[in-house]
C-alpha cells in the first residue's frame, strides 16, 4: 500500500483570520503556547546589540551544561543535544535510525509529527490502540500493553508522549520502566516530554531518570511550552553520549539561532516566571472545567496546557462559529477525534473571550 504522507496542519494564523472575517481582535488558543513571555527574556531581546551578520554558536556548551544541571539525574552536557524545537530532535532520531525495513509503533491519537517523519523514511507505521478506562469514558491513555502486543521482529522505534498531546494523559515512570524492561533492547523508544514542566515535580518523575539504565531511550523536551519561546524554535534531546553523538552527525550546525540559545538560557533560570505560568495554567484549567461542567460538555483530563473537549456532531460548527468571533481553537479530525476540539489554556482575558463565545454558541444552538 502506498505510504501516503499527510502534511502537518498547524493552528490557524491570527492575521489570516483577521483578514478573512474582518476582525480587529483575534486570539489563538490552538497551538498550546504559553500566553506569557518571561520579562527577563523580553528585556534581553529588546536590548540585545548582537551582530546579526555572525553565525550562532554551533555547539553551545554552556547552555548544554545549564540544561543538564536543571534536569538533574546526573546528566552532563554530553547527554544533551539542542534542536530547532524538539521537532528537530524527533526528526534526527528518525532519520538516523529508520529505513524502509523498519516498523514504527505509534499510539492512536498521538502528535501527528511522529507519523509524518516516520513515513518520510518509508517506515511501516503500526498504530496501537489507546487505553480505555472502564470507570472513566473520558480517558484515552497511552496503552503500553497494546504497544507491547504490536512488537514484531521488524519493530525499530516506539513513540510515547508523556504527557500526551492531544489526549492529555500521563503514565507513571514505574510503568514505563516495567515496559522498557520487557522489550528487546534493539528497539528504540522516544519519550516525548514536551509538556513535562506542567507536571507536579514532587510527584511525577521524568523518563530522564531511566537514561543511565537503558541505552535505547531518548527523551525530548521543548522550550515552546512552559518556557514561552515557541517562536524562537528551541528544544533538546537527552540520551546517552553515544546516541547523542550519532544524532549530531545528522544535525545542521546552526539550527538554533543566537536569540534562541540566549533566551533558553535566561528562561531556564527564571523560576518565578515558570511558577507564575504554572499557576495561570492551573487556574485556567479549573475555570474551563467549571464552564464545561455547567454546559454539560465532557472533556478528557489533562496534565498539560490544553484541554480536549467533546462537542459531538457540533464540533465543526462550533469551531467555525468561534473563528467568526475571533477565537482560534484546534479541530482534532486529523487525530481521529472528530467529535472533539482542543483549546489551549490561555491568559485570563483570552480565556474570558473563549468562554463568552462558547456560551454564546450553546445558547444560540439550544434555543
Ligand atoms: C507532544 C508534542 N511533542 C513535540 C512538540 C513540538 O514542540 P517544539 O515546538 O519543541 O518543536 C509538540 C508541539 O506542540 C507536542 O505537542
């Protein structure tokens, strides 16, 4: 069968929607960005006298060391590779390990990039079924048993997002450890932790804690989410030094620019910004859940900075209605969740606008 590759569809862009609907104000709650920017980062960007004619540092050791220090688990700069978003790291892992004889296991409803980059290597894509909780029908978790059952002699790579987008679920490190123990060690496993910083660091552990134990794992992290740097494109991968050195062979030397590197270093140290971002996220989540409950809309639980809610047959009419009001959310048909929409947890004013128009839609449609 032909390996048809679908293009990744990003969230709609604010300017296009302003023009299309002739709107002054449009807000975007479609791509899980932090609604805020660290003041320290902003002040650096606004006051920087950097010479744009110079190439950036191709191997920023200091930033690698700062990242290693911030994540702990006895990681050093040798365990880190910086990328143009964590997307670049995902792509490097796939490009350097996967070919047309490989099978790649991807849990159903996963981040679409996994499938796109694997298909570009002509790999065979194997989709594993989600975990259904009998007691909670609004749960679509990553099902490690279902992944295990899909393993064959050709399996080369497994993707696990933890927490997962767009389903919002998290699996404990104990489960991941047991899973890694049970599979053949020639299979590579990517644990994508783009949303990790939204978890409770006192309770939830990172898969980075397993890197010294398993040579076949890579963990990816992003500066696009809680660190608020989506536009600058910066993320990183963590693995044992051998794996990292292999990825570096495939990487373009200047894929992260000077501002991305400096801003990442500043954001990493701005602990009060991270704390405020987490608090805003927590408050927004409580507010959204309350409104969804009031409107009798069901939703998937979330450990992230978005919430996926079920609209049923109304999902495209609600999506289009919100667009005409200047609110961009994310349809999930591409994720095989056509009855759902995903909304990012935004700033208090953006959330207010979303809630106003969500209520407007339901009052107009239940008259
Ligand atoms: C699960 C997941 N992984 C990775 C990414 C990519 O993030 P980055 O901006 O670091 O490339 C995203 C972005 O939305 C995501 O949802």
